[in-house]
C-alpha cells in the first residue's frame, strides 16, 4: 500500500463521514424506484404517500450531508409535506417538481463552484433532478402511474449514482484511516507499509 505523499491527499474527517448520508440517500432513491416499478396500478393516494415520503427522507439525507445550503432540505421537506397534503395528481406533481427543481439547480451549482470529491456527482445528480422536475408536468394528465414512473426513473438513476459515490467514499475513508494507522505503528518497516 502506498501512503499519500502529503496530508492534503488523505481524506478529511468531513469527507470520511460523508459516505453515510450519501448511502442513505441512495437507498431511499432505490427503494422509491422499486416501489414505482413493482406497483402495477397505484392510486393517487399511493402516489402522494410514495412521493411525499421519498422527498421527506431525501431531505433528511441531504441535511445530514451538510454539503448544500440548509434551504435545500427545507424545500425538499416542504415538497414532501405538500405531496402528502394535496393527495392529487396535480398537487403531487407540482410539489415534486418544485422540490426536485430546487435540489437539482443547487446541486448543479454546487458541483460547478466546489472542487470537492463529489463535484462531478453533484453535477450529474443536478441534471437528473432538473430533468425529472421538468418532465413531471407533461405527465400529470396521464395519472398516478405515469407520474410515479417519471419520478421513479429519476430516483433510480440518482440512486445508482449515489450508491457508487457512497461506496467509493467509504472505501477512501477506510483506506485513509488504515494507511494512517500503519504509518503510525511503531517499529513498522518501510517494506511492510508499502
């Protein structure tokens, strides 16, 4: 194993803890996507509950990551509550559209501005969220099944992206911690460390 040449190349504590909220977000997105695939004929109530809970739990995961402004999880949570309260195709589509649009635009902007380990992932996730938000109004007249399909498709794409990101972050955090422990071990020969 080769140790990083400088301390700047080791994962920071904030990056090391980022994998948990990223994997929570991925899991929520993939579970929501699975519901949208396997529920054959959902009612408007299933649509409202599925989208509302998806937005609420995603808001919690985004808040836990502390990477985006606090307004993002607040808007996501309000979108989730809006979907649960309206219990209509139009209301759920509007609530989800606004929440995903805010999430996507700010993720995309964050990916452009920041040069952190998730910059490319923020860009891709932002495009997926904005694309899903823009597509939702066109499917409102087709009912709950179509709306779940559009929202679920975007959720599956972002879920796969965030699974890969979370597992990579987890691996990098473990590698960094293991490498530091080996380097600090008294009596370790250079051959054993490399």
